[in-house]
């Protein structure tokens, strides 16, 4: 089951608490000081110190999304220009859980069976006080670094940013695919283009001169065109 009405206006901690409550888990301040909280794909671990001598180890497991599901999410992120730009700026959009919901996939826990709550304290309550303390602290961690939400599901900040950059490069390559390739010859290579084709030799000049109207000018009794014809022929055969 995925959330029907994600509320991007609320902090991640409030959305997380609301989701746990909807799953029937009692949430609220727990007992003890939380330390060494670590978020990894599918697992949150922490220590909850009851007093100077006693500390309880807490583990909160969550089903991770598979590679195909993450590929679906990453494609949806790339298709939304606003989301894509925020990712490239190193930010996780506030409505990321809504994007997951539109893709039919959960970001926050969507069913009680997805969660595994473990604690080595003697309290049999579910969740026990140390677990409640860790869940409360985990919500605060999500507010401080929203990428910890996606990391819990299987993709940390670096993985999402790398995927966004890769899809940007792929998109640029596809867009450029139909454009004509630029010449590899540098501008300076113009002068290295090689020898010009051989100039035809022996082409009579008279036809070229004949294309001009015969001028009404004579040189030593000969029309100017007849006088210039030998000069054109000599120039072309030079």
C-alpha cells in the first residue's frame, strides 16, 4: 500500500510519525539517550543508553527497493524537470514521497510487514521504549538530511546524484545524435588542405573574350578583343 495523500508541506519527521501511527505503531518520546544512529540500505542501527551502565542495541529493518524499481524512480525523477534540477543542485525535493506514490512505490514504510523492530532490552512492548526513542531520533535525522530517507530504501545521496548526472549526459547525447558532426579540422588547418586541383591547360581564351561585346576600340587597326585574345591565352598557359 502506498500513501494516497503525501503532504510535502510537513517536515519529514511529521510524515514519518504519521505513517507509523497509520501502521498501528505507538510512537512518541522514548526512554534513553540515542547515540551511534546509522542509516544503511534496509537497516537503521543505534544505541540507546538507559543509564551510565546500561545501553540497548536497536535495529530497525525496512524492505529495500530493487534495482528495477529504483530505475523506475530515477526515470520518473529525470522526467520531472523541477525534481531533476533540484537533484543536480544536491537537494531532495520535499514532495519526493508523492513522486514515489505516483510511481506506485513506497518511500516511507507502507505496511507493518515491511518493518522489523529489534531491541535487546527486556521490555516486551512493541515498540519498546528504546525503539520509540530511535524512531523519534530517526525522524529528526530525516529532517536534517532527507537523503537518509532514500538511503534507508536503498539509494543514498551519492547514488541518486550520480544517476541524475548520468541521465543528463545520456539525454544530451540523444539530443545531439541528429545534429551534424562538427568538422574535426581546426581553423588553422585551412592552410593545410593540400594542393589545389590542377588548372586546365591549353584552354583557348578566345571564347571567354568573345562572350564580351566587342568594344568599339581599335589598337593599330585591330579590334581590342582581337588584340587581348593572345594575352588571355598566354596568361592561362602560364
